[in-house]
């Protein structure tokens, strides 16, 4: 069985964020350090946590005999003796209803629910939610790893509800990809291609999407609020119901695009382009708003 990369494990366990892994992977490419060492150096995890997942985690997953959950939390350096004692004392309080240990560690703020769920599902039995989360994490990590290694063509991928917020994926090709409900909040995809991609309900708020080609893409009900769309191309795109308020649309082209039901600002102090085939709500007059016709 192929071992799971440490970065994937830590993201899935909710112990680091994808942008922290992005930073570590870039640093790893320039330094002769392991990713766990880099994450520990920046105090994002403890070194003993990285060592636990590299050295002991595979054996724990294969073991038939299971130990109490607190044993694994302590072994991973996620709980210390003081915290464990505090949880046990809380359990013994007669004024409280009996609470399980793993619920109290979340209630007391010692661990995130994501981390507890990860240990429960991996050690004591998986479930559909956990499996879905694992698949999502693997794809996010793998796309980021391959991008840093120089790959730019990710066309035709299916990655619904992708979690790719706050990371940089400039000049990539995601054309024809299925990215429904993807979270690309604050991501940098400038100069990329998303031709005929499905971004229905995607969150692209505050992202840098300058010079992105969205030709014939589907962005129904997508969130593009406060997004940098400088010179983006939406020719033939479906933006019905999309939120474009406070987006920067300088020299963006919406020729033949469907903007019915879209949320737009009332005026624009710069050029935004449309043509006779662009569809708007009757309440929006592009000329009064400052848009320029290219017919």
C-alpha cells in the first residue's frame, strides 16, 4: 500500500492549511529539508506531530488492537498532560451531563472537530463523509504539488467543491473542467484558461483573475464579488445569477454573455465591453452604467 504524503495527511486532519503547505512546498524546492521540518520551523505544527505521522501512523492504521483516542492525541503531540487532566476533571463534574472525551477536547478548544473526526474515522472506521473529505484533500494537494513541479495543464478534471482558496495557480489550463461549488476565494489564477469550464456556484470572491479566459464557461450563481477581472474574457459565458458587485472589470469583455439575474454595480468609471448578443435584465442599462458596445 502506497504511503500517503505527509502534506495530504496534515491537511485532511485539519492541522495545516493548503496555503501553508503551498509555502512549505516552495521552500522545500529550494532547501534540503523535509516538509515536516519546514512546517515545524514556522510553528505551524510540532516536530513530534510530523514525526508521529511519518513514523508511527502507518503502523497504527494496520494494528488490529486499538487504544483509547487520548493515547493517539498525546502520542501525536496534540494534547499534553495538563490538557488531558483538564478534560478528565471536566468529565468528572457532577453538574454536567456525561460527555465523551473527544467531544470535550473540542468544547475546550484544544482540538478542532476536523482533527477529532479524522482520528475517529481513520483509526476506528471510515465513513462516506470522511472518504469524501480524503478525496478532496488528495486532489487539492496533488494539484498544488504538480503545479509547483511545473505542470500547468489540468484541463478536463472533475473536482466538485474543490478547496483551493488563498493559493497561487497562475497560467494554468482548467478548460473543460467541472468545478461546481469550488472554493477559489482569494486564489490567484491570473492569465489562466477556464474555457467551457463549469463553475456553477463557485466562490471566486476577491480572487485575482486578471486576463483569465472564461469563454463559454458556466458561472451560474458564482460569487465574483470584489474579484480582480481586469481584461478577463467572458465571451459566450453564462453568468446568470452571478454576483459581480465591487468586481474590477476594467476592459473585461462580456460579448454574447448571459448576465440575466446577475448582480452588477450601477456605474463603472472605466471601459467594460458588451455586444448586441449580451443579455441583461431590463433594469440594467449598460450604456448608462458606462459600458462600451463593440458592435
